[in-house]
């Protein structure tokens, strides 16, 4: 009997070891991936990066890896996810690599087995909470959810610096605009940041605060640029930085209580038509070379700690107080907060 | 109406079917064309809708269930969204009637100055994309920074006079977008109408006013009613404006709620089920039309059509003229000025000054790195093909519905109108699912745009053409047939010229609504098949409102150019849209 148990235990150990071996495969080099990708010839990439910026990235990539074309579709996250979901139902996968801003979709797809693991080297050099330890997703870049205010509506010295003041002082009633927090989206991250700073009770008074809700970050920024509302508690930082650099009448606010971080997450579908080319592009974008180029072209921060360059000469992330929320936390808590917020404001 | 055209509800279905079969036997070519048209319309519309309906009947695991349809009643916010949609749509319809009816009558029946200009102005109001005009209105009527509110505050001390972020704000935006539908339908009906009826009334002693109100208006009732159903359903299906304003005003409409069900996380099953009430409203609209118009005679186009005598309004012409100018100023000039103003600014949030003026936004279209040139060509091609397909197909289908006793005309009418108010995003999902695998693997091609847009916009052509055919006496066509003309020849050479105005109106309206179509395109496009609304949306999404505004101006100019080209091609003496 004991002999039998020893044999069974041995078998179980072997199976466990084999499983572990599968969970942590050897990470191929870029050159190995390139050789495999050559036969595929192209990578179908979809995301919210502007066309012209993507073309700059593609030019460098194709110089580095001749023979691998990038077929890019610019689509913001919401319609992109709708398309991917519709395609899934038709048993079709068009995209090899996706760049999304909504953690909720990434977490869901990971659970559903829709994504392929792309083992990544140098994870010790990545910002915390920006990559999945199993390799199913990784932030290609990040941006703080910055506060902004209208320089047309507020004079220097007037803008708030504290989230607590913004959501409790009657002075700011009817002055705030935000992108409506969605279930598990970046705006939920910004809402979590406010809850983190002032407590959950403030949501109950959200309706009285007469907060203007918009569909998406860009509309919230536009509302501040036009002077319709004076302040926003959190918009996609890179767009605010760009708008300010282009001369829009806004200024950035780094809240005393800290900022949430939005991630631009890269994922490869498990049934991607060109899986090696997708892995190659994703891996290359995560190299210091790819990250520096990304920062310079799309004005987002690098997800790597060892890349010093910052967007449009902004201070490094290390100089800002960042409240890092994991994707899972944004999905679970952010979802609940978004629902509560919707109910409170009467949506 | 002739006996042939009378859909005899009292005749037993067995006999009606036998008549239909006889009709099929008698003229095989006509039958072939009709069967092909029925199959095309049925396939175009019922196939994707069937896919969606099937999704609504499934659990996420694919098992059959009615739970999604039950959930429509219990899902938080869905019922209130439906009520909001009904309120907004009803109010938009009533206001559109109030605005458009006097304008249409003024253009078609009076000597009011500037009538041709008015037709063009109303067309511009119609072609301004909804998702663009709403931005213009937010910039005009935003409670704090809207230009009109700022003017009233700075000049008269009136703060926050208008608030675009409200249900009334949404009704206003939708009304100014959709009243042209009533205007087009009614002017086309009046243009088509034989003025002899009014002249007879006047000879019998009725004043011009009385002849218009007592004779003309009742005769164009089908056009008024179907256009009202148009507007109601179009308002029900609107998405861009409700999304922008509804969020600010904190309410959902049915379409924004359905869109939300397709997002974060997508709940396709419930979204598909939630779209079902819209089909119900479409059917209700059709039934309403049928009940109201039952037994009434509207054949007012004969072969002796002449120009209507202009009604002398006396001093009333200034009142009517003032009304028309006010409507044009508010619905066309104001949003257009905002668009042009924004398109000429280097940075839109800054002051409108010489330093901030530029033509760079227009020049940027020529850049090789933008999708604008491709989008421009695609939009022109898709809109022209879809408008032409809808009109040709519409003519055949309307003939079947109005001029034959073939069985299944009710179902054909349903198929021809059901997509009218259907949310574009939901319909697009049906097309992605239905055309992503063999034998219909068209996803990623421009062919899918042709098919999907034709399906979505066919109801416009159907309803416009149906109005025209309802007015047309069949005597001329029958005379042609007696003289030996084939069905097709009688249709093309006799009937079509008599309803030329309706045909052109249908083509132009379909062209215009296709040109501005965004909600479907956003799901269907791939690199190389982008359209102008996609390009505009992308610029808005990037925060470059100035370029989006410039491109919107180009889109409007393209619409006007298409209208002028059509006028030139058809050799018309005046525009009849």
C-alpha cells in the first residue's frame, strides 16, 4: 500500500512539475520571435493611438523588423470592444494585438480564456500593478488621471488643490465636469481615487453637487476648455497635457491626495491570426527603445521604471503621488462605485 | 384608386392568393423582378434582424430562453429610458410639424421670395450630422459658456437663460435635425399635386386660403402622416444627440441605454431584446397610418399636371416669410456659423481673433497621413450607390405594395420599414455576425457598407416613394399598357416621370442620411473603408474639434454639390427638394 502511495505521490509531483513548467515557459528572444513572425508577414493592430503617431511607431518597427507590416485600425476602446465581441460570436478574430483603456474588458477576457499569454522579460522593471503576472496583459503605457481647470473661468490661486475641498466646499457646486464613470473603466479609477481621498459617503451628495457628466474623457476636457465647467477631477492625463501644450486655456492639477493611473493595456487574442508577429510587436513596444518612442509620439508615460523620458517635459511619475489600483480592483470596486454613483445622480 | 390598386381586405385570402398566382403567371419578367426585389429586401433586413432576435432568445451559453425579453421590463433604467424616448419623440414630432408645415406650404404654394433658397437651407439643416450639430448647440446653449447665454448674460444680465443639458434641449436639437423630413415629404407631395383641384375650389368661390386648408392639406395628409411617423421613429432611433445631452442632463433614452448594454461589459442578449420595443413602435406607426388613411382617396396626380397658381398672402407673406427666416436662422445659420467659425480657428477654446485664425484645418486634409481623402471617396461612393439602390428597389417594392394584389404585401411593408428606428449599433452587430463567415464573408469590404446602409436607410426611400405613388392615378399607366407598353416600360416611361419629384426627394434624402451615417459605420469600418463621419468622429475623439468642424463643413458642401449635380443631370428647371 505504501509503495502504491509513493508511486501516486511521485506521479502527482511529476504532473505538478510539468504544469509549473508550462506556466513558466522560456521567454523567446525578439530575434526568435522575428524569425517566426516572418512567415506571417503582418500584424493587425487596433487601438486608440492616433493614426499619424502609429505611423511613426510603425516606421521604426518596420526598419527594425523588415518584412512585418503593421495593419492598423484606430478605434477607441468602446467600439473596439463591441466589434471584438461581435466577431467572437461569429467565431472570428481579426485583430492580432489590441490596445485598450478599459481594464474591465481585459480582466473579463482573461477569465474567459480569450487572451494568449505573452511572457515578458524585465517585469521587475515595470511599474507595479501594470502587468499580469501570467502574461495575459501588460500596460503599453500609462497616464495619470489629472485634474484640470479652465484658465478662463478661474484666476490664479483660485483653483482647488484638494479633492476633499472640491467635493465638499459649496464653492465648487455646479463647477465640476467628469466623464461618467463606467463599469470598470478609467473614469471609475478616477472616481475610486476621489473615494479613496474623501470616503464613500460623498457619492450620496453627488446629485446636489450638480456635477456635469459627459460621455468620455474628451467631452469632459472640451467642457473645461470651453469654460462650460471650471474643473474636472480626473481626465486622461495625456490628452490634457497635449491640449495645454497646444494652447488650450487649461491648467493641470495634481491633487494633494494623489492621482489615479490610467493604463493603455496591450493584449493578444488566443486565436490571433498572426500570433508571432503580435508577440513581436508587443514585446518590442515594451523594450526601452519602444517605450521611449511611445512616450515621444503618444505623450503617455512609460510603464517601465527605467525609461527616463517623460511626455512633453512633464515631471516624472516618481515626482507625482500616484494611487495605483490594480485592474482587478478597478473592476470589482470601480464597478460597484460606478453603479452607486449612477444611482445617486439619477442616471 | 383603381380596383387593381385597392387592397381588398374583404376578399378572402384564398382568392387573393389565387389572384396573385395568376398575376405571377401572366407576366414572368415582372414577376421575376418583383420576386428578386422581395428576396433582396427580405434578405437585407430580415436576415440581420433574425440574427439579433435569435441572440435575444439565448443565454450566454447559447441555450434557449425568454429571460432576456422579460428582463427588458426589470432591467434598471430600461423602462424609464423607454418613457423618455416616447416623450422626446412625440414632442419632436409635434414641434417638427409646427415648424415644417407652414414652410412647406409657403414654398410650394405661395410667391414668397427666396423659396429656392429656403429649400437649400432646409437641406443643409438636414445634412448637418446629428453628432456635429449637437456640439454646435452645446457651444451655443451651454448654460455657462454657450455663446447665446454669454451674450444674454453680458448684455442683459440674464444668467443661464437656456440649458442645453435638459430634455427640452434634446427635443430642440432633434427638432431642428428632423423637421426637414416633414418639409421634404410635404413639399414633394404639393409639387406633385395637380393644381386643378385647388383651382376648382377657387372657381367655386373658395378663397386661396380656404382652398389650401380645405382641399390641399387633406390631399397631402398621407405625406404628412407618414412624415410624422418618420420623425417619430427617427427621433426614437437617434443616438448622437441623446448621448451627448442625455449624459449631461442625467437621463437615458432607449438608444443610449441599448448602447450601454452593448458596452462595459457587452450584454448582447439583453441589448438585442431591448431593441424589440422599437420594432413594436414601427409596426404601431404603420398600423396607425393604415387606420387613419383607410378608405380615403389620394390620387391627385394625373397626366395634365401644370404649375400651381401662387396664393396671394397679402401682408401675411411677411409673417410667413419671417417665420421661415427665423427657422432657417436658428436651425441652419446658427449651427453653421459655429461650425465655420470653429473650422477657421487654430485652437477652438481660445478667442476668435486674427491671431487665432487659420486655414490650416482645411489644408490638413491633403496630408497623406490622414484618412480624409479615402473617407471622402468612400462616403461619396457609398452614399451614391446606396441612394440609387434604395430608389430602384424602393420603386419596385412600392409598386408591389400599392399597385398589386399579391399576397404578403403587409409583410413586405413591415420588412421595408422595420429598420427605420432600429439602433444603428444593434443592426451593425447583426451585420457583423451575419456577414463574417462563408458564404457571406463580406466583413472588411465596402460591399458590406452597401448592403448594411441600404438595409438601414431603405425605409426612407420606401416611405417617400410610397407617398408619391399613393398620389399617382393609375390611369396613365393603364393607358400605356392598353397601347402595348410592357409593365417595366409603363413604369419607367410613364409613372416615374410623373413622380420625378418624389424620386429625386427620395434619392437626396437617402444620399444625405447615408452620408452622415455613423452608428453603423463605427462598427463596420476597417482600414480603407473609413467614411467621412468616421473621420469626423476620429478627430473629435482626438480632441481636434477644429479639424472635425472643417470636415463637417466639407461634408455639408458635398451634400449640396450632390444636389446640384443631380439637378444638372436631370435637367430640372428648379430644385424640388
